[in-house]
């Protein structure tokens, strides 16, 4: 279904590992056609409030000094 181009019946008759493998293959195909990173960038952890506040304050001061 969807990006894989399978019918609902085909999808329901396919094991989950095969679906995941087909999905990975489709992603690889699209990357080869359109380019892009081999792996998605790692997810960044959100900053804690104190660190975020310090960064924001530093940016405000730089903008004000400007």
C-alpha cells in the first residue's frame, strides 16, 4: 500500500519483516534517485531549561550589541 505500491490484500499476506525490508529498499531507491544522506541524522535530545535559557540570553545579548 502507499509508497510500496501494494494492494491491501498483498500487504495483509506479507510478513512484517518482509514489509520492513521492502520499505528500506524503497527508501534506498529514492535516495539513489534524489540523493540524500545514507542514514538520517541522529535525533537531538532537547535542551534542559537552564541550558536553553543561557543560549537564548547569549543570543539576545549578541543581537542587542549588534
